[in-house]
C-alpha cells in the first residue's frame, strides 16, 4: 500500500495562505488519482480537490477559486495551495491517493462520496484559520 506523509499545516489569519504537501512512496503521483479532503470538528469528511495523472483538476464548490491542487512527479509529492483562507476552512486536512481507479475507469473520482474510492490516506494535518 502507498504511504502518504503530509506537511505544511498550521495556523493563519483570515485572508492568509498555506501550502500543504503530501509525499508519496512509489510513483503514484505520476500515475494515480490524488485528492485532498478535510474534516472539521463534528462534521463528516468532505472532498476538497482531485487531480488526475495528466493534470486535470476539479474542486469542491466551496473552494471558489481559492485553492490549487498540483503535483510534482519528480518529487513524488502533491500539494494544496490555499489562498484567501476563511475561518470556515479550519479543519484537519487529509491527502489521499488511489492507484487503480484511473486505470479501471479512465477518470478520477470526486465529490464527498469519493472518500470510499481512495485506498491510501495520510495521517492528517491541522489547519486553523483565525478571524
């Protein structure tokens, strides 16, 4: 199973920026489906963004153009750049990856229900946005 290690969480004021990183074992970053999810206290885990092997990205509606998911194949790492952050972005952020879905279906899963499709998960990193 792919191992994922997150970095970059922390605290920021409203309107600020953070960049989360997710280092992966193996070459899944160049060939698999990659995603970010988040979970706020007492809420369900929700999907944030997905990126496909060829770089096509999709975002949850609440992102509103503020976040960017990207991948660095040479470093086996993918990122979530978060700008214009809001207090409601406060959550534990999780990176996720899957190495079979794209091969099977020719696309990557997205939406909250895609939580069930990703096989590998990071441990989570806390992001706190203060007003």
